[in-house]
C-alpha cells in the first residue's frame, strides 16, 4: 500500500490500525533493505538517531530519552531499523 503511494495515515485508516503499527510494519522493510529510512526520517534526525545507536543505545526507549521530544517513536523505529540493516550488510 505504501509503495502504491498511500501515506501512513491513510493506510492506518483503511486497515483500522494506528499509525504506529503501520510504522512498525514499514520499519521491517527498512531493516530488510526494501525501503530506505530517509523516506520517513529527515537526514539530520536520522544522523542523530544513528549516533545514539552507535554509542550503544540500541533500544527505542533509550534513544527516545536521549533525544529531544521532537523525535517521534516512528522516526526512532525507522532509525533503528536502518542501523540494523547496515549491520546486516557489514556482517
């Protein structure tokens, strides 16, 4: 549905789910390399999330606590998925 051009909000409404659930599903595609995190997270925010991850903060709650409130849970999920995809490629 996302690849067909539908927004996360529209997908959630059509499927009767909350946006966070759709973000979690899409994060799996980021982790597998089928989607790029930059489609969901601004480069400056992605860089900050990845910095936290590289410093050993690997859980979403840890990263959320280390960053300003302007970072959403969805952005953090996407950032973690991106970091994990990068780790998979390196191993």
